[in-house]
């Protein structure tokens, strides 16, 4: 069976041998001369006679290497041609429609529905399309998925485009409303400024016309009055100039304070860069020396390699002249004699030759061991040299790092001393400031309690209106803290209000500048007192997470307050680590029993302070007794005194930037020191590793010396033994080849062989030496070049670092020079301003004396100067109010970047006072003039600007009424409300263009995906139809045939119709994807599954299936291998009868069987036996037609 399958091209995996070379017959004993016969092989030849009588000889040969050779009519062909020739005769190798292996009947009878489908697929040829079907199906699914993905992407881009178009319209409408509101605001400000200027002019005119009242004024008195008024005017101008100088001095001092930390930082950076450049330069010089030495080493090795190549070339050129390549030429007879004598020598010296082969193998092994040990020793020596160099390098780098760490440590100590002094100074100032603020807060609280019943409702109303205006004017105003946060649960309302306390009504702003602007606005508008919390400068205490789940019934106050992300710092600042407890007992347990120094607040508002003091209940401020007028005046003086001292303290207090710079420097130096120490530790660890490895390498070198000596001695001993054995073989050769050597004129046959067939040992040895030296040099050159490249890379990095640091140092030095020059200029300007300030102060004092003298003279003349001064104060107050409104208008323009039309100057020429006060009672104007220049001292009329009122409508110029003001405010509010209600995406216009491009790309991708899907679907449908057609063609034929075949195999004289068999598809649309069920019902039996049939019934059913399958594209012969193994005699007779009935001249059955009941029904018997002499198989045939049954 294996021979038939083999010659018909069946793969070796289906045979009893996994590899083809195992099928070659191997005799137990081989002749001695057979060793030189070459590779053995085996073959099987099949002679096939066609219906026309033509014979075709199929022959398959297997070589000893396992390769197959195919021949048709003794002509060598490829496997494809061989298989095609078989397929022309309807012999399908892949489907195996011509044979049934032993055991196939049982496996077919027990196979599942899927296996039966695969069998029919192989028979029908649809299996050949499976791979292409699966591939095209995956491509179709992938194309459908890509099409769906691109469609969804396109739909998403379309929706995005629609959304952006709507957002674009909204953004355009928003911009239109903003422009409209800005225009209305400009008109409103122009209207307001215009009428303020008109009012200022009217007040100045009225004040100028005011005279000192007196009875019967003389000419001298009138002149004296004019002098008095002129002196007061000059005094006001001098005071205004003095105030300008004070403001300028303040700005110069602030700029100086801001420049000092920058100057210190630049100097520190310069020092650091100078030290790093020095270190980089030293390291670079050392690397240059190492690079030069390494380059010289590589150059020397290259020269040695060049010399070696030259010597090898010279030696090879000298070989033809040396006479090594020469020798006599044998005649054909002599050559034949040479071969015969060579065979004779092999027989006579077979023992010596075997010994020599064994010794040669041992010598090669020992030579390899010697080379291995030598190479290993060379590697260890090379590694030792590298480790020594690494040790030296690590020592140098370690010393450099230690030196740098000492320098950094010294700098760190110096900066820490500076930091300690700065911190001590800040601490003292802070303690004094805290004490002053506490006293000031107590004083302000008493003042507020005294005046609360008089102005609480008015203050609340004005503060609320002012807060709305400030939100419109200043974009950084968020609102009151009580409006920005709320308790998470209503039960915490009282507790949260108690926790927040005085900060509950504080106004949250973005930064300190916004707070200053708001305070200035409140001053200008006389709005009252307010506390501001700037987000960018408040100190937020660290929250102790230990208190979050400290005990049941308590939680951090910050965790029970809900607020936006932007105001979280303010809430954390106001709450700190305060705990909210459900009951007073829980609060006492935390504060007293567990001794936690925290502030605890209960739900009813009871407070346990960190000091242990318990406060609770509500105070009725209305029940407090009213303060006497004298007490209020005393408190007012105390407040003014505290404010003055705080202002003086703020002047003398150093800015915190120097301390922050010192802290930053200390942190940086500590980080640098940590990195250096880690590098030193790493360097020491590396050095220790290198030393350990060096000791290990030295030990290995010492340990490898003894094996090398022993192996060398063993190699020398083997060489001597080989020489002895070679001499023995040479004696045999001399004796056998003596006559032939005499004829060809050589001393011995070895001389002839060396001259004709090989080079002398000397040449081979010399060439080996050349190759060994070249390999060693090339390996060493490669290693040294890697080291050189590493040095070049390190040197290049150092050079880049050196250049970058040099450029940075040059830039910093230039920056330092500019900063120093600026500091010098600021110092000079400050000195000049101080001198001018003293001069203006002296002039003011002189002018004040002159005014006092004129006042005394006027009073002596009977003039009512006090009434005049009161009237002037009234006019000045009115003018200051108008001036404040004008300043507020210009401030609004500058903060909101509103472009007013100017005939002269610009907004840069407008001067504002940037007061640092955060919380000031603006109701009392006396509290604003404590050693600080006020904006009120610099009149807006002093600005070098002139507003252009040509764009203001004539009707608006003529109407200064409050109704017009309300109309402007209503229009602005209407537009602001409309703008606030909108949430436009201002980037929609820019992004719409990108979305349109993406939509175009998505549509193109969708179109391409649809085309690809259509193409993939068409290709898949085509292959699907072809696969379906092939499968159904075979299935239909087999399904219509199997019942007839089964009836023929199961019918008897009693049951002439036999049994019933049929096939059922589990998937009618694509049957090859699911199984096929096979049911066989023997005669007189009920329907049962195939597994419930007996062994014989299964075998008959399986044979019926096999015969039905074979009828589809039948081969000219059918080989059955012991298909009757599980059948009884009755069924065997039925099968034999079926075979005899269907056998013909065009269809041949070849049955392998061990049962006489079957093979006695055959037409002829064929026996196979082994021919020992021919070493091949032979056949015996017996025709049974001549014998009667």
C-alpha cells in the first residue's frame, strides 16, 4: 500500500514513514567496496494502460537525502507536471479518490458532520477555493467595516460642520453685540467725560469769581486778597509737584526691589556656568589626550594589518615561482592502475587508516581546544586592559565629582546663612504686622459696631450695587465668597457660616492688581469698606489629610463646602484644618481627649478653638450700647495711627523675592548636591564592580594557563603518534606504488599527490598563520575603533555643552551688565527724585508760611477768610469728586482696553496710583493719606491728553440729565445681558475651514470605501458561487447515488430492496461552512444515529459512502486496503459481489485483504515478495478465471 501511495505522489505524512528516506531498504550487511558507490536510492514504478491500450510509466525515486525525483516514461519531470499527468487520467492525489487506507473505513464511519463536509470538499475541488474564499470574505468584511467606519466618520464630520456653522453664526452675532456694546460704552464714556469737563469748567469759573466778603473793601485789601489767592494757587501747584515726586519715588523703589532678586539670580547662574565651563574644559582636555592616544593605537593596528596584507600578497605571488605547482601527468592506463593500487592500499592499511582518521579527529579537537583557550586568554587580556583603563577613568571622574560636591556644599552653607537671616527678618516683621493687624481689626470691629445701626442697610445696598459695577468694569472680580460657595448639605449652614466668619462677605478677585483697582474704584465712588481675597497671592495652608476620616461624626470643613475649582484656594484659606462636628461631645473628644490642636465647630455654631476656649451662641449687635462720640474719635485716631505704622512697616519691610530666591537657590543646590552624591555613590559602585571583575579576569587568566599547557602537550603527543601512523601507511604505499613511481619518475606516490592534488603542508600552515593574524588584527581594530568612536561622541557632547554654556554665559553677562546699568540708573534717578522731593517740601513749607502771613493780614483787615476757605473747600471737594469720576472713567477705559478718540496724547499718558492696600475703609478720606501719595493729589487736568468729542451726538452734548445716564446704562445692561447669555465658540470660524477640508477628505474616503466594498463583494460572490457550484455538484451526485449503493450492499434474497441511506445538509445556503449528516438504516431496522449502529453496519455504511464518492469523477482504478477487517462473512460476500459487478475493463479494483472469502472472488491474485539477490521486491500473479467456482 505504501508503494502504491508513494508512486502516486501521496505525501509522506500519510505513509507509515514520516520521512521518505526511511522507506529505502537497508540490507543488514554491506560489501566493503559498497562504501564508495555513492548515495543509495529506491524507486517504485507504476505501469498504467489507458483505454486505447497505450502504456504510461509513472516512476518516483527517493534519494538517500530524502529528496524525490519524478519520471514519466523514463523522462524526468517536476512534481507539478507529474501531478497534472495523473489528473488527466482522473487520478486526484489531493482528494485520494483512488485508494482507501487501512482504518479509513472505521474513521469515516465515526467521523462527525464537519469531517464529512471536508471530505466532499476535497473530492469536489471546492477545498482548493477555501483559502481564496476565506481571504476574500475577510476582505469583504474589512471593506464593509471600513465603509461603515468612513460613513460614521463622514456623518460625524457633517454634524460637526453643522455645529460649527451654528457656532460661527453665534460667534458673529456675539462679536456684533460686543462691538455694539463697546460703541455704546464709548459713547457713554464720551458723554460722561464731556459733561464732567463742562462741570469742572463751571466750578472753576464759579470759584474764580468768589471773593472774600468784607464791608467797605479798600484797594489795598483787594490787592492783598489777590496775593492770598495767588499764594494758595502756587501752594497747590507745589504740593501737586511734591506728590508727583513721591509717587515717582515709590515706583522707583518698587522697580529697584524687583530688580535685586533678578540681579542675584543672574549672578548665581553666571557663577554656576563658570564652574561648569571650567570643569567641562578640564574633562575635554583629558578626553582629547585619550582620543589622540586611541587614534594612534588604531593607526598602528591599521599599519600592522597593511603590512600583513602586503606580506601575504608577496607570499602568494612567490608560490608559482617556488615550484610547488608541478608534477607528471598519468596516462589513462596509469590512472586506472593508480586507482586499483589505491584500493589495494586501502585494504592493506585499513586498520592504520582508521586509526589515522581517529587520531586526526582527536588532533582537530585538541587544536580547536588550543585555539579556544588561546582566544579566551586573549579576550581576558583585552578585557583586563579595558578594565584597567575604566578603573583609571572612574578614579579621575570620582575625584572631579568629589571636588564639585565640596564646592556645592560650601555654596549651600553660604546660601543657608543668608536664608536664615532673611527668614529671621521676615519673621520679626511678620510678627509685628500680625500684632498691628490684630489691633487694627479690633479697632475696626469696634468702629463698625458703633456705626452699624446707622449705615448697615445703606452700606449693604451700595456694596451690592458697587459689586455689580465692579464685575462689569474689572474682569477679574468673581464675587462675594458667600455667593461662590455653599454647604453640601443644609444641616451644615450654621457651621459653615461660623467657619468662614468675617471672610463670608469677602470679595474674591483674580489677583492683587484687580483688588487694588477695585479698592480705588470704591474710594472714588465712596462705597464703604470691603475685604478682598486675591487668588494669586493668598497663602493657602496645607490640608492635613489625617483629619478627613479622623472619627465618626467629624469631617474637614473644606469637604462639606461645594464650590468651583477656581475658588477652591480661597475656601481652603478661609477654612484651614477646621473640623465640623455633628455634636459638641464629638468636638470635645477631639480637642480635649485626643489633644488635637484644631478648631472644631459644631452644627449649632459652637466653636472650640485650638487654645481650648469654647465660644457659642449668637450676639445681637443691635443690643450693644451706642458709643459716645469721644470714643469714636479715639478709635479713629487709633486706627489712623495703626494704619500709619503699618504703612511705615510696609515701606521698611524687604520684599520676599530675595528670600524666595535664596530658598530656590538652596533647593537647587541641595538637589545638585544630592545628584552629585548619587553620582559619587554610583561611581564608587562602578569602581568596585570594575575591581571585582578585574580580580575575576586575573583569576581566570591564571586558571586558564594550566589547561592550555596540558592541552598543548596532548596535541604534541597526538602529532607524534600521527606521524608514526602516517609513516606506517607510507611504508605500505611505497611497497604497493614502487613500480608505478619508477615509471612516472617520482620518489614516492605522496610526492606525486602533493604536486598534482594539493599544496605542501608548509603553504597551508603559512596561509593559516596569515588568516589567524588577520582575524586577530581585525577584531582588535574593530574594538579599538568602537572605543575611539565612543571617545569622539563624548568629546563632541562636551564640545556642544561647552559652546552652549559659553553662549549662555555671554548672554547672562550681557544681561547682568544691562541689569547693573539699570540698577545704577534707577539709583541715580531715585537720588535725584529724593533731592527734588526735599526741595519741593521746603518750597511748600515756605509757601505755607507766606499763606499764613497773608491770612493774618487779611483777618487784621477785617476780611472773613474762614468763610472764604470753607467755600473754597466746598468747591475743591466738588472738583475732587468730578475728578474722581473722570479718573474712574479713564481707568475703566485702560483696564477694559476701550479705545477713546484723542486729539492729543494717548492712554499711556494717563497716570494712575497703584496703591498696595487691600482692605481700607474708603468711607473716611483721612485714612487714605497716611504718608502715601494719593491719586487725588494728581488732577486729571494735569494729564497730557485731550479727548475728541466730535463723534458724540449733539443731542447727547445738550442733555446732561440723569435720564440720559440711565438710558446709556440700560442699553449697556441690555447688551451685556445678551452677551452673558451667550456662550460662543470663538474658534468656530477658524475651525470651520478645517472641518470643511476634513469633510471633503471623509467624502473621498467614503467613496473609495464604497467602491472597495463593491469590488470586494463582487469578487467574494464570484468565488462563493464557484465554490458552491463545485460542492453542490459533488454533493448532488453523491447524495443521489449513495442510496442505490447502500441498497446494493444490503439487499438479500429476503429483503430485495435493501436498506436506506441519505445525506442531509445542515446549511443549504453555504453547505461547506457547516456539516453534512449521514444516516443509514439497515433492512428491518429502525432509524438510529450512526453511533448506535454495530461495527459491521457502520463499515457497510462507510463503504457505501466511499463507493458513492468514488462514482463522482471516478479514477480508472480503486485501491482498497483491508476494508473487510470489521465485516462478517455475509457482508464480505456482499462487498465482493458488489466489486465484481462494478469492475470492468475501464475500472479496476485492487483489494488488499487477508480473508479468503473476499479474495477468492477476485479475477486474479497478486503476491509480493522480496528478492534477496536483486535487493528488490518481486510479484507473483495467479489468474482465477481459469478455475470454476
